[in-house]
C-alpha cells in the first residue's frame, strides 16, 4: 500500500466528503475510484476545457472594443439618472 498526502481547501474537502457520504463512500474509496478511472480510461475521467464565450458574448466584447476605439461616436453619461432619462425617452 502507498500513502498520498495532499493539501486542499477545507471547504472543498468538507463539501466533497458530504457527497461521498451520500454515496456511501469514504474519501479513500472515492480517491481509489478516481485513480482506477484514470487507469481504465488512460485520461482524466472528466472533461477539462477552457470556457469559450458564446456568440452573444463575443459580439458584446467586439462592441465594447469598438466603443473604446471610437468613444466620440457613442453617448456617455455622468450618472445613472441621466442614463435612465435618456433610456426612457
């Protein structure tokens, strides 16, 4: 047998152990299951990816960049009241 020592945020540990308990698992059993899945799949057994903004978010980012490049072409407001007044016209 081998020992593994890791440092993990306390809240992550507590919350994960609540899930393990509901599943009838000890933390040790859960880690053994994880390791076995790594061996079985020859990979991390869940998807790892960088979040990619959706189309709407990409369009909003482009719009903000355009506004930053050409601020004179866009209306600005000094306070929320002026903005709301213009918005409600």
